[in-house]
C-alpha cells in the first residue's frame, strides 16, 4: 500500500516534494523544534526563512505544496490552511520578484555613429548587417505607432 500512496504523484514530483519537505524538516529541527512540520507556526517560520534568503515565489509555493503532500501521506491534518501561511506565500509573490533592468533606448544618433564606423567598409557582411539593423529599427518604429 505504501508504494501506491507514494505513486500518487509522478516519480520526479515525489522526489522533489520529499527533498523540499526534508529541507524544511531540517530547518525546523535546527531550531530545536519537532522535525515534523505539523504546526502552522513551524511552517510559517520555514517560509519566512525562505523569504529572507531571497527565494522566489515558485520555490516558496513548491515548499508549501511539498509540505501539504508529505503531511497528507502521513495522515496529518493540513496546517498550511492558516492565514499566516497563505499571507507569507502571497507576500513572496509580490516582494521577491527578480530585478528588472531596462535596456537603453536606441536613438537615431546611435545609428549615425554606427554608420560612421562602417562608412568605408568593403566587407559585404558588415554592410548587410547594418542594413538589417536599420530596416528592423524603422519597421519596429512605424509598427508601434
């Protein structure tokens, strides 16, 4: 019966969940608490730890699903159905976003300087590349507006 219960998820999913659950249990046991994550306070502490070290929303939600899966297999009630836990997961969705670095806008002066660099070029590939860059720039400029 144990094998059927463990195969309630795909093999790789089970391995991933078990690994994630074991990381959470190791973290909680390092805090001198019972290793089983059957209390919403312990789960909140673990999720807060993940949040503090900068884990993404996907890592935190995966840890939550792993805890839910492991405790359901063990027959425990679901302690993740608590407002602390849900709010921590929602917080990670909004706060741990990767930093976005916007690209510099290319201006016509950039193209003029590019043309000046390749003005006396006899290399057909350089001239072709310059034409393709200019054509794509102007096509994009007119398509957006």
